[in-house]
């Protein structure tokens, strides 16, 4: 009796030689999900995905969605542990969500956890909040969720919710800014845009605040 291993596709399948007969061990689908990473603004028109190799995998199927909850659409397959999604100039600065599954000739394993990435300029910041922290404050504080891959932020303001927002309040490296030039009693609207090596992304949704005393 001898034990050997044969290469089938990209997977070694053990073979047991017994009394001159070959007994093949059944090939089963991968049972693990890849751990995936996606680039955030590193490339101008491409999102690059990378992941760890999965045991018994011959190929990897890649799926993409515009929201984390899906639906996820199949966009390609690769035998490697990397994939480049060419989104084009018209779709830079927007988030895409991805899942990857490892496959072989017997089937596919479970989906990876979803990851997000973008190409080019940063997407608009989210959860912008403008507030006065106490009744004696002399400034309006503006905060927002940080954008991965962003190197700086512009904070702009306007008196009108649908204004031009051409008044620059601050340029900051983090997701925090202060407006010490606001006039008490006036309502101001604030928006934020993120920047990286490709330039500025779009403006966020706005939020408003007023230094007291403010009209009811």
C-alpha cells in the first residue's frame, strides 16, 4: 500500500494505492471565507482587492454592491489572491462594497465579510453635526465621521441651507473644526468635503447651529 498525491487543477488530491487500484479522496469545496481588504483612494480609477489564500481554493469569485446590504452582483473570477475593479472616472469618489468566495471544481465556500473601497477623490463625509456645547460658548463646533484615505477636510458655511457654501471656515486634518467667527443670534449651515492626493470630493449634507441668544 502506497500513499501519493496528484495535482488536480490547483489542488493536491491524495491518492491511496491499494492492491494496484487507485482510490481517490473526494475533493470538497473550501470551508473558509477569505479575509478581504480594499483600497481607499490609493488608485485614481481602480479599487484593488486583496485577501489571504484559502485551503483547497482553485479560484475566487468577486461580488460588488453599491450598499453594504446588497444586492451583490458577480463581477469576476481570478485564480490569484488579488483583483482590480476598474470603476472609471465617472464612478470615482463613491463607495463600493465587496464580498469574495473561494471555489474549486466541487463548489464554493462561504462569502467573506463585506468590505468597502473607493477610487480617486474621497466620498462625501457623513454624519456632519454642528453644535454649541454650552450657553456661554463663543464658538460653534463641527464634527463628522472621518473618511478613510482622506488627508484633510474643508469646512464651509452659508446662512442658507441651499446656499453656495463658498465661505471657508477651516481646513483641518481631522474630523473636528471650530467656527469662532459666527455672529450670535444668526443661524449658520455647515458642510464638509474631504481631500486626498486626487483632489476634493463632493460636499456633505449640511447641519445648522446658532450661537445664543437665538430666536425660538
